[in-house]
């Protein structure tokens, strides 16, 4: 199982879009996935449209028991293979700016309990959709994860936000989760003809070096259209959607390969086999 926290400390950069795109790619590839919606805005939950549940992430973080997990996790409307631990606006009440150790470890405890509930754990990938703030919710995701995927846009303020997020990953690794590794930086909503975007991407490479993912996510209207229809991007079917879907296939393949290695991410250009595999998915 790979547990990946997806985060940025600037809002509006498309963090949930990345979670949903990876879930869509995982569904297409048959990678059984659990999406845990830690963001009180609950956008991932709204788009995935899970069956109605009697509990949510709020209840699980209050009491990470088998009963609450069974009540909070439901299949998504996207199809068999994507389940959701539903978000809640009430989770904001738990987003303490300086949580104690017990609160920080509740999500990790919940995942451990979830694993103990099965003889064979049913998920190959767990995606943690974090809010754009560094309180208990994001920090608990970093404590529970083995990898952290940082999301940014090619703009000045977003680059500063991803720098703060990287520092948060390093701090949590030193203090609470020695197994945590930065998976990489993915650049979202890129317009290839924009000189500003290209300048910011080069700036990111200067800052983060080989941590910058070799695939950038193009800025296409199809992403908003698919989310508005609560559909996986792989099923939207327009040329723009197919372009974005291919990028998410490549991103998922790289995540799986790096996560298996347990090494610090070092990203190179995709080889021919990786590209063909992504096209075929």
C-alpha cells in the first residue's frame, strides 16, 4: 500500500484536482484506491459522490475505531475500485494550530485499525486530500503518509506556497514520521506558450531540482467540466480531457514506481516504455 498526502499551503492551486485525477487514473488501471477527504471544503467528496454515510472524517479523527471507519468509508459513484472516507465541514473544528501528539497520530491510528480489519488489505493506494493550511488536518496526514506530493501552479505566490509545504514535510519527517519522503512537486494548470509559466517552472527546478515531476498538468477546460459533471477525467472524452488523462497516467505510474523504491524521489524524463504504458491505460 502506498499512502500519499497531497498538499500545498496555498489555496486554489488544484490540489483536489490532482487527487481526483490520480483516482481517475487508478480506476482506469485497476488500482484499488481509498480517497480520504481531510479538507473541510469537501470538494473531493462532492465530486466522487460516495454513498450516504453515518460518519465522516470528523468522527474518525475523534475516535479512530472500527465502527466509525466502517460507517465513514463508502464506495464512490465513479465505480468499483474507488472508495471514499467522506469529508465534513465539521473537520475544521479539529484543525488545531498546535495539536498535541495524540491528535496528530489519530489518522495514522485509523489507518492501522483499518489494516487490522482485513486479512488482506483491500487498497493499493491511499490518497490524503489536505486543506491548504498547516494545522492538525494537514500535519496528521503527513504523520500517516509514507510520501508527500506537493502541488503548485507556475505563479509567484504558488511557488512560495510549495516552498512552505516542503519545509512542513521536512519538519514532520524530523519530528514525527521518519518514514515520510517527499514524492515530488507536480506543476498544475500549465500553459506551454506562457513565458511567465516557463519562467516559474525553471524557478521551481532551481529550487527543488530533481524533485520536480517531469510531467506537468496542462490547463484545460475539460478538468472543470468533468468535475462539474462529477465524472472521472478519463471518461470525459474530449481532446483536452484525453491530454490531461494521459498526464495523470504518467503521474500515477511515476508515483507507483518511486513509492515502491522507498528512496528519495529523483525524477528523470519518461522512457519509451513508461509513455507507451500510459497511452495504453
